[in-house]
């Protein structure tokens, strides 16, 4: 089973080294893997960081129109894997992540899955938010993109890939859950807390809740919510 790891990035030179280091450790435990990084128009050293990564195999780098949905769809279109793993540029995989994905994808009826989430650092507020995120995912059967969403290629193609709109990760999962229940892996994936810390932990959490509320009630999503989201 080939796993295609797709990494969308835009000006992530500071975050990518740690993400790629953890990915390199994970690829050491899974033989059949390819890594595709998709640049949305970076103006920093992100491209050079990816090009020098020690992953096995070394990542190929594509260019795509800016937008996480567009970049991820471009990576998926170029991928050859049976399973597509979408990895955010500031998210660290556990060492045996690819093995866990392979085991889940080998189960009959596999459609999609994700990992339990944890923020970096020791802030109790962020630990609480992660716990709430994980609880929501277990009930709604949808994952955030920074939970390393992985999808059977055939299922991904069947639903038409990521919708080209905001909150594309949840929108995709809402389509995939019509095809089958997800695999919610107990392994923890670690997302950099930098964005929550820069905006303010509670303010960031309030924005997430507001986005979910807007989606649930059918209200339009305020574009100001996404000013710093790539």
C-alpha cells in the first residue's frame, strides 16, 4: 500500500524543519511512501527548506494557486498513493504514524481517518481546547486539517476532493462520512501553538467556535476570520 503525504505550504520556513524532521522519522517505518509538497507562492525560504529535507524519499515540490484546498487538490492530482495523507506545514507526526495509517487503511470499508490532536507546549488552556476538539471529532466524525486527515484515494476522488471554500477540511469530512465511519486513531499529532498564542488563546478558540456556529446555522462565514489562515 502506497501512502502519499501531501504538504501544502506558504511562507512556512520557520515551521517546516520540525514537521519534516518528524516526517522523516515516520517514513523510516513505512517503505512505500511518496512526499509531495505544494507551494502556494512562498516568498521566504520555504522551498529551500523542503528541497533539503531528509525524508525518504525526498519531497517533490509543486506550485499551485494559493489556497489550502487548491494546493491539496493539486498534490492529490499528482499523487500515486492508495491513501492520501494531508499534513499541515506546522504539524508533527508521531513516529509510527504511517504504520498506524496503513493498519487503519487495511481494514474493510476504510474511507478516511485522523489523529487525536494536541497543541505544542504546556499551556493548560491549549490542552483543554485540544480535549474539546477531540471530543467534537468523536461525535461529529469530522476532522480539522491539523489532525493529519488521511483518505482512501478512491473515496477522495468519489466526492470530488476538497471543496474550494473556507473550512475545506470539515466540508470534505462531511461528504466522506456519508460513505463510512472514520478511523479516529489514538496516536497524538502535535500542532504548533504559535497561531493560537499570537492571536490569544481564548480569542482564537472563540473564533473556532464562531466558525462552527456559522456553519451549523447556515450563516455566511466572516472573511475576517480567515485573514491569517493559509
